[in-house]
C-alpha cells in the first residue's frame, strides 16, 4: 500500500468534525509529503483528473484531492494538496468554507486575515454552493464586516479554522499547502464582496490552468526543498 492509499484508508477511521481533529490528522501526514509527491509524479498526467480531481479553483490555486470518503458526496472529509500561484497572490473576498480545516504550509508563506460580520450595509453577502456546473450564489441582505486579526503561517507552520470563521488569504510566490478538510457543517458557505457579483457558473478545469510539465516542475521543486 502506498502513502496516498494509506491516507485514503486512514480518513475513514477519523472523526473530523472540529479543527483540532483535522490538525491531528494533518500533522500525521505532513512528514510524508515527499512520498505523496513522488506518487503523484509517477501517476500519468491524463489520470490526474480521475484519480485526484485536479482542477484550478476560483482563488487561482491548483488542488489535488488526495483522499475522501467514497460515496459521501460533498459533505465528505478530504485531504488536499494545494499549489498556489507562482507569483504572490491575494484572495480579497471574505469567506468561510462551511467545514473545519487544518492547513500546513509545506513551502512559501501564507497570511490569513480574519473577519466577522457586523452591523451596517457596506458589503454584498452571498450564500454559495458548488455544483456540477460551477458555483451558485444566493444573495443575502447587505452586511458590514469587522477586521479581527492577522495570522501568518510560514513554512512548516499550521493554521486551523472552524467551519464558520471568515478570512481572506494572501500567499507568497510558490506557496504549497496540505489541507485536511473536516465534515461539512453548512450546506452553503458565506462569501462577502465589496461589489455585487455577476453569476458565474464556469468550471475551472486543469486544461485551462497550466501545462502538465509546469505542474510537475512545481511538485519536484516542493519535494526537493523539503528534502534539502
């Protein structure tokens, strides 16, 4: 049994309803990221989509779904590897995820800015669900927001967050993170924008993200930096 297969077996035995549970599981995996990357590199690129659900997200990073519980739908806990953009990037949309998580910074650096909803009507508030054809945005009454704190997570650091905590993300160039996603607690997550959005149901597929060679090169760089 290879390391990814072991993670897929282990996730079925875990109770991942809180961020502390996610953190413990994430810690048990991070030391084996070089092995996991080797297994990804040894899988033909044309099988990445079917084996690992590889896609580019609206936030601009490439995600590998390493493990989930079969036949449990989108409520399933997951283990994912994220390759953030090669240049410094920022997701300015305030959002939560609807599930608790723990995220280990494998390479690079990531900043989380934490927020809460507040009185006022300065921002557009949406309840968001992802479906087969993209993202569905249900508009809520406008809201205010208040900044709470910043959390920096450097290489070898870890961040944990509950399902309803709101944040934005800024990443250094070539950041890579390992994420353990817990059981979904809300059917729709919250996203808050300064401006109203235009309904967008575009899928973000790997074909429109990067070439196989560029992704493989990124994976090799991450693996080599860990082993150096």
